[in-house]
C-alpha cells in the first residue's frame, strides 16, 4: 500500500524524514511494475516514486521526505508546485489545452516570446520561437543559423551536451550513454577543445591565456571561418561537468564570431533563467549572443523550450520553416508565465547567488579535508565537485557514484555528471530554505566520511 499523499506546494513540510529505507517497499513494488512495462533504455538516478513535491523536498510513495538538490536536472527552479505556476496552468486547462499555434494562435505564446525577448541579453530587436525540448531548441537554432548565413559547418566543444536528436547527438561529446549505437550522425559538426581550467594541459592560468587562441586557430586551420554557420556553446557546461570557462573566453569567442560572420549561439538550457545568479550565465561577462536557447527551468516542470535572437536572424527562415504540433503549447506557456513571474517577484537571481554563497565555501572546506576532491566550481545554484584519485587528475567515477548513493540512502538527492562520470552536481531549487540546504550539505559532508 502507498502512503497517503500530502498536499504539495507551499503547504508541504520542508523537512527530511525517513520512515523506511530508501527506496522503501511501496517504491520497490512500483519499480517492479515499471520494469515490466517501461523500456529498459530509460534509467533512474534513484528508484523512488514521487507522490508530492514542493519547495526543496520530494515525498515518495512510502512517505519519506527527501531533500532535493537536483531540481529534476535544473527544471524545477521555482519549485515543483509553485503557486503562480499552478494557478495559471489550472486556469488555462479550464479554457483550452491545445489548438496548435500554427493553426489557430493564442496570446500566451506571444506573451512568452515577449518575455524572452525582454529578458535575454542585448537591447537589439529580438524575436522568439517556441518548441518542446532543449534538443529541439538547439536543433532549430542551428537551422536558423544555417539558413541565415548560407553556411553549413557547426562548431561545438569537448564535454558539450546538446541533446538526443540525431543532430544534437552529433553535437554532444560524450558517447556513453548518449550516442552509443545510434549512429551515423549528422555531418558538418566540428569539435574544438573546451576551456576547462582544471584539466587544461598547462593548468588554470595557462587555460585563461591559451584557450581562445587554440580554439580560433583550430577553426581557422581545420574548418575555415567562412564555412562556419554557428558556434554553439554552453556558457557553463552541464552534463559535461559544470565546466566554467575562465573570464575572457566567452567574450573572445563572441568577438571572433562577430568578426567572421558566425552566429554565436548560447545554449542556456541548463544555465539560464536565474540558475547561476543572473538571468542568463552569459550576463556574468556582459556577452550578447546572436541566439539563445532556453528550456528546463522556463516552465516550472512543463515541457517548453525557446530560441530567441536577433530579429533579422529569426526572420531569415521562410514561413512554415519552423514549427511543430505541440511547440508552445498553451498550458506550457501558462506555466512559463507563472514561472517567470515567480522569478521576478521572488528575485530568484539573488536567491541563486545566496545559495552559491552557502554551498561554495562549505564545499571548498570539504576539499581541504578530502584529497579525493580535485575541484569545486560553479556559480550561483549551479555547483559541482570533481572527484579524482588523490594527487592526480585521474577521474574517480566510483567515488562519485558511492557518494551519490550514500546521500540517496540518507534522503538527499544529488546528481552525477561529467564526461568521465566523476562529478557531483548540485542544482537545488532556487526556493529551497536555508536550513534544508544546510542539512543537505551536512549529509553530503558525512558521505565523504564513508569513502
């Protein structure tokens, strides 16, 4: 029998509470059903079945209340059941759930585009188009860049993650599990080194000095600037390990693109919408991309994505060249308007900065205590810990897995990532309470003591 379902949203008690082992018997029973009916290719970080969620907690089918430091992979930044999201979605569902914007449009789609045009970097005239997922947004941004420039080549980076469609798999760096067995992939995609300070051959200082020259030199020699339609980069890489490039790298890339007529695309799907302490991660250095892709945190958990950019680029595509049956669904648009309203009213960029001010010092203190921690990095509420064999750069994926599993058993959800699977990433909801965040970090600290 499953436990009674508590109310979600603001009324859900913000506490860690374990009534059974994790996962408990009810979740295990549900997982057996899942094994019989759901394809094997879908995996799980933690096989607990959620019955309620809100603020900074998830409640499972056994009544356990878990601290959420993952936000559904940076999706539920405003919480899993934010009041303004719930009210707007409820109202929209009662009016209509779908017409297809390409058949009979509606105001919500236009409102979301207006908000994205206003919030994304730059004062130039902008337009937007809405889609279902981050991968769709990236793929359409590339389509727009190719159409506008008449060029074909796309430049991406080591450790990048851009999605699971055929084109975005080609753009993604990591093979397993994202690309293994799914080829052949789309062509005219070229990969260059990422400015990864911790792993740059000459060290962090050399990375800041050398990375831009290395990247632009490779593009010149191996692709040719005149052949490049777009350069696509995550301002802080997500699945690749929360890699934060040194100051100057992104502005230098943007200048290189402007000089050579290359469309500079910022993939802000994981880093955008307040996550790093700014509305967008590129705001940290005042970088103004030509196109910005958004998804994940945009709609409080409903599927929505966008491409926003210079009006002349967005309008380069012929009518009918962009679209999709569900793109910009009215219910998802209502959720996005509620989420953006929440971000503004609660000043969630400031909340993200405050979360970072709590997490980073505590994690750096842990790093001084445990030599398995090779690097602590991130910005705002997008923070990671990279684990290595002490005294080396050799990735320690086993340690990362053990720490994560220990946290899960203790009722704290943390995620792993990284090209080598050796990075712990922390993505708490931006509405998490300080006491809950402190407790989650204490559980994480205790987990290092088990290594």
